[in-house]
């Protein structure tokens, strides 16, 4: 949305916050534009646009430490867990040259353990319900 959005179906005009701020100053271009809108659309309701909030991360608190703990708990055989932890160390070393090292390791981890998504989501929803 630029400055405003007209919905003829709902008979509303949705205005951006910056447009409203500028329109509140007498004599500005936006002020005159607002007057014209009110003249042209007398039966319409004018409303401020709602800003969409970003959704909380699905992987809240997914640190390297938590990744290691998850790997250790995921394997029944200690040798398998050790092999995967060694692989994670190699990925961490490779990540040092990346633009975003954490994202590189994170993406590798999620690719290796897609079921972690469900575990993390369940854990996050439990934390939210507790608060």
C-alpha cells in the first residue's frame, strides 16, 4: 500500500500512518488529497492501516548447544550420536566463511532432523501456554 487503499466492496479507505501524519498538517499535498477523498467518497469510512507483525520464530532458542543436546538425545547408540556430532563440528567449521554462519548450521540441522520442527513447535506452544 502506498498512501491509501480504496475498497469499494467494503466502503472503506485504508490510510497509511505516514499519509495520516502528513495529512494532519494544514496545506500539505496530503492534506488536500485527504479533503478530495472525503469529498469524492462521502459515505466511506476512513481507517488507519494495521501493521502486520512478524510471526515469532519457530525455532526459538535453537542454539548450537540445543542442537548438540538434540543430536545426543536422538540416537540410542553413542557411536551414531558421536558421528553426527563430529559432522556438526565440521559444518560449524565450514560455516565460518559464510555470510551468516548460524543460518548455515541451522539449515543443515533442520535438513538432518526435520522432525525437530514438530518438537520445537510443541515445545514453543507449551512455553506460550505457561505464560
